[in-house]
């Protein structure tokens, strides 16, 4: 996160925003997880793309969780 000083955005509002973004990303990840393609049937490339998308969600969610922790404690 940057060192930008927010003058009007209170800590509570930042946490609300982070919670909303986390919820949206978790919902999207869950939806994607429910559409997991078969590893055995179809094209292997489709599964590889799905796996990459899941990893992107995992990385994004992890970053948001760290940002929330930093906001709560820092």
C-alpha cells in the first residue's frame, strides 16, 4: 500500500471498502470454483486457464486480506 495520507477517508470506511471488495472477490472465486473443468475430458488448455484464474483470485484475496490487516493494525 502507498504512503498516501487520506484526509477524509476514515479507518472505518477503509475497512468497509476492503470487506466489500473481499466479499466480491470471494463470491467470484467461489463461482469459478463451481465451474471447474474436467482434467480428463475436454482440452487441457481450458483446465490450465481455469487454474490460472483461480491463482489470480487467490493472490488478489491474499493481498486484500493483508491490506485489511495493515489497516486494522497499522
